[in-house]
């Protein structure tokens, strides 16, 4: 039974190129650090192909702080905004896949 599991895992990873494995492993590692509520730094999540960013967010002391950006699969900006202590602040904008601004909202956080 263990042999079948080992072979299955080997086949699964042999079908994924080395660059994609590295990206997926790095993303998982960063997310695990963020869950400890102590992470300070940037998290970058990629779409499955490993080439196009899905989102980028920044953490400070385990809380979202700083700019948040996400992209459509075609590479155009999807959402842009800013966090302070896990709360959305300032103007956030959402865009359609063609790049046109769909709507925006002004967040007011009294922290």
C-alpha cells in the first residue's frame, strides 16, 4: 500500500515542471508562516500555470498592512487597495477583465 502511495506521489510531481513546484512550495511556505500571526513580509500567490500572479499582499506582525493587488488571468489588474491592521482603508478599485474600472469604494477605518 505504501509503495502505491509513493509511486502516485512521484507520478504527480513528475508531471509538474520544476519551476512550478518551486513556486507552489514557496507559496505554501509563506502562507504557513502567515497563519502563525507573526509573519512580516509579502505573500505572492500565482495562478496554477505558475507564470501569472493572482494576488500580492503585505503583512506586518501577522496583520495585513500595505497594498493589496490582484490580477485577472489575462494579466490586467483586478483589485487594488490598501490594508491597515487587517482593515481595508482608503479607496479600493475593482476592474473588469478589459481594464475598465467597474467600481470603487472609499473605506473609512478608525483604528
